[in-house]
């Protein structure tokens, strides 16, 4: 095997040491209940009749009393299997995570067995159908433990199974990075709740803390019992979210000592080539997926106290290939031989350790205490491949530690849940070494005014040195009343929360200048034509390291009103408020204010420079902070209303719908740029060509000096260039900055058709007030375009550029969500789910793009096709009991091509003076499936086969094979934008880069061994 790089991973902590200390570590955020509610009517019962639910596996018991009409409600039940008794009636049923289920009993004897999926309790032999939560306004689906265990999987990230829910997409890119997205929103808009506690990332993108730019899993899959995915119309208890909500429940110990372990492996000999490896003359890169772990739980005091611990690890190597840019490939031959040798296969190692520990204690029938802790520890090499050589990547450290203490108190008429948490999360990439980076570029020889990168070598830039953290604690209390009756039964939940969180962000370091050399048929130029580097500047109020001691407050009230046996109304409102001192206490540099309102040097004595902004309707005073004229956003009131109507009061045909508003939050790393950017700014200096005496791009407004070899001595030598003093870059936020939110509407109908539960829902989501940064630069007459060009050389005097931050990014999405599920039962031996999503989405800025420098203001951007979701997406997944006791599973995913967004030119002249326009366009399909032409943009068919070998009553060995992407579909994600037309005629010509990056994996075989006892 070929090894281009070598990396020694840190010594792995011993599991026993970690589990012994993990209860002292830290965790999450605002709370939402993952518990279940069981309600119904005991026919023939009078007021005060006892209803008792006993957890079959833990012995935990909860009791309530019926009302005068025989109705009852048991609130705050941990998901699991319960025997429910009242009078002479008894039923054993299974309750799912975050569900409200109905079970009607008879006081005079046995009630009919509910329909539903039977749950296998192994050593406990009972009939335990799963009660479905169908009388709900939420648009959501539960992912069961059986689906997690029996469907094929590439990552052991439990969120991968959310792919089977309409409107959701779990994606893996060419570097192995994974993300989960709902609808046409970006991944940062979602939130994951584990045991009711949010895992929100406040600093970095990704939605979940620690889930940005990583191959890792947010939580141990061994420790997950099941989870629910809600794509819209969640109840008021869900906060800090505007996309999809995932609420998961962890496993607990039972009255039996039980454990399991697994080992999973594949490498390059068990897979096909990636697309980039398929190019002529290329070999496979080394690759590996090695995952292993163990879990153990049992009683401390039978029926009272239990424990559960889990550990999982990854030791992965992702294959990458260093290739020249497609337009510059013919210039590789002119590079020195030592540079040519960097092309070819390379690998990215990744290591992860996940720990989880939990103790639960039922002190009596009225009190339950849970204490849990989780640790995530990752190291990886990242960002190599394509035009980045093996030494031009990042060493990446990612850590997340969390702890939760929960106290549940149960009374007959009310339940209280008190939760205290801590969290400590760190995102810390750095260049792999210190020194000068070298970029080999083809200038102007492929297209006029173009720079085509051949390869980047040596230490990567100072922007790869970042340190983003969030650390704090929270407390929340949720009080639920289940005894109010007025025109029906009311379950009223009231909650309040407080969090103190320290947010910190370092966006870059002043290291590793990047020198660009032109490559021609004569070879590499002797001197660079430019250098890009980060340089410190002394600007009052600016600091490269930004810290904010933020405080977050939340309040909600929710009424689940069962008007009668057919109609349920869900009425709630939520309010969130965050104090961010880094924003409110910031003071704009007075030197900048003086320059802004000072004499315009291009038309001296006529106007202040600030008057250039009048034509765009911008008042600079709206962005100048005195430290006293800003207030945090207080209007985040989020009303939510939903309904479900059971046509025949038998849960067979239910109409549901709702409308609501949900506020997310602004990422701290983006807001902190106002405080940090002028202290450490990106600088470009061009050099005079000694052969021509001319500067590179003489009219681009960049400083231009004669080359001096002393500039190779590092950032200090470059910062000493006199012309760089005006190169600092300043960011400014509006003084009335708002929090992004979404308005959600849905209407649909679920139907029980024999064994199948189907649902058809139309969902409309409008997202507003996303953060956007635009350019303050203007020409002296106030215009943003002259001769088709932007005013890059017309900044506020003394500054390279000034960037204005405001609210303005919007998305509009209408989706048709169709699902059909036949749950697995032992009797039938098979289960299947089908999810189809049709999406029509438009937005005014590309997904995950906050910079908008191509128009004067965000209001001038057109709404174009969204690049966040395909038009059609179909997922089918299921399992079946086969011959010889083998369980087979399969999953099929089909997507039409996603749209792409670009700023494109085709010889047009727009009314604002620009010659290029933001456009959304479909890329070509890359393959067919069974019938038809090349209409699909993403296709994969995965299989798995599992055989269990039992040894006595307590031990079982499992062997499993996963065949991923069985037909080796190449899901291309790199495209060439050959042309967008000419002479004012829009005619996009897009082609597939068949040697570029792909999504997911090539055909891969993995094997797994497991032990259960």
C-alpha cells in the first residue's frame, strides 16, 4: 500500500477510566421532553379508578386516577414497554419516544388487543404492540430500534436512518463529512434533542455541536433506543430551531444484566475505485473503516435503580486524490518533478471516541432521577485532495462533553421535570505545519481574467487556524397538568429555561502566507505574482479573539386539548431571548466613523464619503454602535397551532394540520466578525512583473510593490510593507439585528390501510431574516456598477473593504410528503417503509452562503431555484426474515439532480449596470435506474445480511455483511460550467466531471461481528 502521509494518533484513553470519570464531565441546552404520554378512557369506570402502568423491563410503576367520565392521562413515561392495568382490564403495549398514544380499557374485563407492531422483549415473553402516535398535528416519523439494527448503514451515525423520513436528507460528501438537512433549509437550522436536551451548536454551522466538517457521529449508536424526526409544526416546547427536530431517547439498564459488543471493518481491497481514482493511470488510495464498541447495563437495585454504559470508536481512513483543476490539467507538465509527484492517491485519517454513561433511580412511585454524561473526542486530517496536496491540509481537533441531571416528580394531577445540564464544545482546526504555502496558478491563459489553480502545496493559510468554543450550564423546569377539563380534556405544559454560555471565536491566525506563482509553457515564474496573508492591525475596539458571556432565556406554554374523541387541538406559544454582550457592548472605531463621514477624496469638498450610500437607501448610522444604542432582539414570540381530526374516532383515518412560527439563532462565529475582522484581516499584495514592469491586475485596487525575497521570511516581513496599512477589513452589523425564523404550514391525512400506515402531507415553509453580509464600497456617484464592474477599488478611505451585516436571506419551500409504512411483525416476517418527497424551493442566496457582494443590497437579489434539495426524492427501506435464520435488509435512495447556483454572465446588460446575474439551474442527470434515461442525480442501493448464532439462553453471536452502493453508481458532485450563453441569450451548458468528487461511497463491502449476552 502507498502512504503519502503519516500521522500518529493520540493514545486512546482506557474505557474503564473514561466511564469512571464521565459523570464529572459536561453537556446540553434547552429542554424538550422525549417522554411519552398515555391517555384513554376506562369504560364503565367512575371517578378515582386507578390506572397503573408498569415498565416490563425495569419494574418502574406509575399510577393515576380516572376522571368522572373515565378518562385518564399518564404523563412523563420513559419510552418502553408497559403493562397497563385498571380494574379487571390489562394490556401490554409499547410507547415510542416523544409520543402521545391512546389506550382504551374496560373496567369490567379484558379489552381488545391494540393493533400495531409487536415488540420483541427477548427474555420477557409478552404481546407488546407499539401504539402509534397518529392523532397529532406534528409532521414527523419515528425511527425504531429495529430499523437502526436491521437496515444497511455506511457510517454508524444513527441520524443516517432519518433519511427514511419524507423531507429529510442525510448526506456524505467525498471527504466523509456527514450532514442532516430538513427540506430546503441548511443543516444549521435543525436541532438534535437527546433525552429532551438540545445539542445545538451556537458557534459553528451544522446545527448540532461538533457536527461541522466531520466524519464523526454526534452520539453513540449503541446508546440510542429510538428517535423521532419532526420536519415541521413541532410543539411550543421545541426551541432554537427553524428546520427539522430530531428527538432521541437513550437506552437504560433493566432488571437483567445485558451487554453487547461489535467490530466492523472494511478497507480499499473491499471497495471499487472512486470517480477520481478511475482516471487513467491512477491507483486506489489507502482507505479504512474500522469501528468497534461495547455497551453494558443492568440493575443496581432491582425495580429501582439501573445503570447503562456505552463506548464506540472509529479509526477511519478516507481515500482522496490530488488532481489539478480541470481547466489547468494541461499545465502539470510544466511543473518541476518534485511538484508533479504530489498528484495521486492520498488519505485522510480520522479517529473518534464516544462515551456514554447513565444511572436512573426510581426513588418511589412519585420520583425518578437520571444522571448521564457523554463525551466525544475526535482528531482528523481534513481538506486534502483535489487541488490541495497532502501537506496542505488541516489537523483537526473536535471535542464535546456534556452531562445531564434530571428529576421527575409525579403526582396524580401534575408532573414536574427539572433538568440541569453542562456543556463544553471545541472546534479547533490548524494548518499541518508553519511556513509559506505555494499555489501554482495558470493566469489568463485559459480564459481572459482567469486564475486556474493547478495545485496548492505546503502549509495551508492562517484561515485554517481556528478556535471556536461554547461552554456553559443550563437549568430548565417543565410543569405538566393533566387534570384540567373544560369542553374536553386538557394537558397543559408550562416550561421555563435559563442558560449561561461562554461563546468564543478565533477566526484565523497571522501565519502561513500563500504565494501564487504563474505557470506557463516556459515553466514556473521565478517570482510570485501575488501573496495572500492574514495581517494584524491596531484598530480600537477590535480583537482577534472574541468572547461573549451570553445568557439565554426561554418560556413556553402548550395546551394539548382533546375536545372529544375525534378532535384534538394543539395550542402553544414560545418566547426566546438571548443577551449577547459582544454585540450590544461593541463600539465602532471612531477612526472609521471619521473616515466614513470625512471628505470624499475623489470629489474633495463636495460630499462626505458616506453620501455614496444614499443611492442604495443605506444610512450608515444604522450600523454604527456606541456601546449604548443596541438592544438584543426581544420579539421572538412564536405562536403554534395544530389540530388532528379522527374521522371515525378509531385512529384509522386522521386529518391533521397546523401553522406556527419558530425562531432559530444567529451563529456566533458569523456575528463575531464585527469585533475581530479589522484586528486580523485578509490582505492581498500584488508584485510587479520584472519582465514587463507592470503589476498583476493593475486596476484591481490591491497594493502593488516590487518583489523582494525578504517577503518569504513570514507575516512580519509582509506586514511591514507600507502600502498594506490601508488593507484592514471592517465588518459592521445593524443596530436592530434580528433572529432568523421560519413560518410553517401543513395539512395532510394519515390512513391505516390494513397493516399499512400511510400519510400524505402538503407542507409550506417560509424562512426569513437570515444573516447576510453585503459590500459598503460604492463609486463616487453612489453607483455599485460601472462598466459592469463592482467598486472593489472604492472603499472607505483607510480600509480595504467594509462589510455590512443585516437580515435578508429568505427561502420559500413547498413540499409534498408521502409515506407508507408496514411495520415489521414476527408473524409476517417483514417490514417496509417508503418515503417520497417533491420539493419546490426558491431562495435569494445560495445554501450556506452568507456573503452577497454581487449586488448593491440583498433586496436586489432575485429568487432563484434553491440548491438545497432535489425536485424528487424517493427512499424505500425494509427488512425480511430469510432462510437459515438470516435477516436481510435493503435501502434504495433515488434523487433527481439538485439545482446549482452561480453568478453567471452571458453577454447581458442588466438595469442596475451589472453584466452577471445570480441564477439557479439544473445540472444534468448522471444515470438511470432500471428504466428510462439519465434522469437521476443520486442513486444508491444498499443491502445487509445478518445471521445470529445462539449459545444457550444468554449468549448470541451475530455476523453481518453490508453491501453499500451495490451497483457502484457514481453519484457525481463535480460539474463543469462550460458556458451560460452569449450575446444576451441565456443557454447554460453544464457537463459532468467524471473524475471529480462523488457523494456517498463506491461499491463497498463491510463485515461486522457482534456479541450479545
